[in-house]
């Protein structure tokens, strides 16, 4: 356990070293949120509600999307996939530790650093929003339930991303993986719009997939659309998906590492 | 094209991105009939043009050049470019195309053609010319913005987010420009980050209104932004230090 704590400490320090990347992440998330928000605010000038969502609820939804993303997002495939592609995996293989646990510690360290910086900003933003609209949509109970799902969603996303990372054993470019995930979460996870904006058929389809646990479901709890009575079923569902992702990730690792070759002088 | 599996994955991802954009606006127009006076088919043409321009930037600038620039600077890896008797800015920012992106322009052209056919409105030859001129100005502005942001990598070590930041800002170009018609948003997207000239204004010149002010503004901003970026690049590149002995 000591060695994994060491990895955690190293990556936490490394996050501190490149603080400008965190500022970049915040600006990037704000830009992404702004593109969508500006359009919907314009639409609400002529509509009272859309898909049962009022303007204040829609604004809260899109403002919270980046925050949820900071907890549930995992961007391991880009970095680790590149290391596989460049033949740098060998340095990990020779070390006496399990790569997936080391990677988990790496992601966790970066996440905790990011959250510690972003959380105060978000609390201020939500207070500002409540003052601006003179109404509050968030309850402590809803936020706590949402955060619980977020944590489970983070673990699910970690193993999903790990499975995607191991695909680098068979491909020569990993940039497209990150892009691929952004699109999938954009549509199927609820980043681009709440499921209520969709037709009933599409809503039913999207509810069958695991991506809803990364954005839409936590947001539903936070905005009070989902109560504690759904929690057990949601956690059960997420656990099943985590099990599936773990199986896929480990199967891909077993196959990939046998195929892996690094050549150098 | 040597790595066929990767190529098909890249192509699939680019097509998915286009599918996502269409789906997004389909959902929007499933709930409302117009957005700031723009119909679905006008927006479809706008998305098509935006895809063409965006994929051009991804394919020629971003994937093989700007995305990797912060890391190359950190590793002191741009020496070989600096010693060549060529313009460093163009040499470090323009590359051979990322093929998947170039192919992904085709659906963009298709959307433009489909949107135009459904709008069913005569368009004059002059309007087409103005629209093409403003698109070229928009591409110049977009290039200047992307390179401007990326050139800050010479100051902030390993700031991998900088090239992404420019690309993210370009996404504002996918909305019809009237959504940015108030106060601070107007100032930001008409003058500071004028991404509305990439696709929205050219679409507007074709189907909505011939506004001479937009044409003058587009040409002026293209010249201004390019001048600022060249100056910025030549100042910031002096901060580069090689990693080799």
C-alpha cells in the first residue's frame, strides 16, 4: 500500500507543478458550458418551458455539468495510451506494482487536486445563481445523493477508460479515443441536454446504457428530479456496469500485454 | 494511410462528431420552431459550413501541429524547424493533412447542399462571392486565434490546454450569430473572438441579409488578427530554449 501512496503523492505534487493546466481545464469547461447555455437562454426568450425544464432549471443543469464532469471524468486513455504507443509501457512493467492500481492513484491524485481548487469556485457560482434568480433549486439531501452517484460514476468511468486505454495495443493513434468519449458523453451521458428534451423512445434507449451514471443521473438527484427511493436500484445498476467494465478491461489487458513489444537500443 | 485500423477509427470518430452536431440541433428544433429567427434548414447549412471549416483546422493545424506544440517546446524539440530557412510560424503550425478530417469535410458539404436545397430561395452571384470572401476572412481569423493561443506555450511550460482552448472557442461559431446580439456577448464574439465570421455571417449573407458592414468588418479583423498573431509569435518564440547540448 505504501508504494501506491507514494504514487499518489508524486502525482499530486506533479499536479501542483503544472497549475496552469488546471486553469485551462476550468476555462475549457466554462467555454463548453457557455456554447450551449447561450443558445438555450436565447430559446427561453420565446418559450416558457422546454421538456418540462424552466430557464432556471436549465441554467442550473448546464452550470453543474462541468462540476459533475470534474468528479466523474477520467482522461487516462490519452496519456497512458500514448505511452503504450510509444513503447514506454516497459518502464511500468518492470516495476513491482500493478499498473491499474498505480493508474487509479494517478487519476485520484489529479482529481483531488482539481476538486480542492474548483469546489470553492463552484459554491460561489451556485450562491451567485441563487441570488440572481432569487430561488434555490439545490437541496443538501439532493446534492449528497448526487455526489454518491458521482463517486460510483467515477469508478465506472475509470474502468471504462482503462478498457479504452488498452485498445492502444492494437491501434497507432490514441487521440481519437478522447474525442470519441466526448461525443458519447455529449449525447448518451446527458452533457449536451437533459434526457427530458428527447423523445420518449430515445429516453428509454439512453436509460439502458451506462453513460447516464456519469452526468444525467447525478444531476437528476441534485436538481430534485430523483429521490432516495431510486438510490438502491441506481447503485445496483452502476455496480453491474462496473463489473462488466472490469471484465472487459482485464481481458483486453491480458490480450494486449501479450502482443506488446518495445524495441530500443 | 499506412495504419488502416487507426484510420478507420479516426474516420468513425469524425463522423460521430458530425452526427452528434446534427442530433444536437435536431433536439433543439424538436422543442422550438426557430432560433433567433433561423430555421432548421438555415442552421443545417450553418452546421455544414462550420464542419467544413472546423475539420479544415483540425486536419491542417491541430492534430499534427498545434496539439503537440506545448510538449515539443517543453522537450526542446523544435530546433530542427528553427534552423531551416523558412518562416517558423507557418512551419510549426501547418502540416500535412490528418486524412480523416479532410474526408470528414464531405458530410459538411453534403449538409450545406441539403440545407440550401430545402431553403428554396434564390441566391445572387454577388451574395455567393461575398459569402466566400467572408469565409476566407473567417478562416484567417480562426488561424490567427488558434496560433495566438498556442504561441503562449512558449511562456507557460507544458500548458497542453492552450491549443485546445482555441479549438473550443471555435465551437461558438456553430451557433447562429443573433444569439450573441446583446451586450458583452456581442462585443466578445463580434470583436474579441470573432468566430461568427467562420460560418454564421457567411450563411447569413447567403440567405438572410446582405450587410456591407459585416464584409468590411470581416476583412479588417482578418488583417488585424493576423498582424497581432505574427507580432505575438515573433516575440514569444524568442523565449524558446533548446534542450540539446
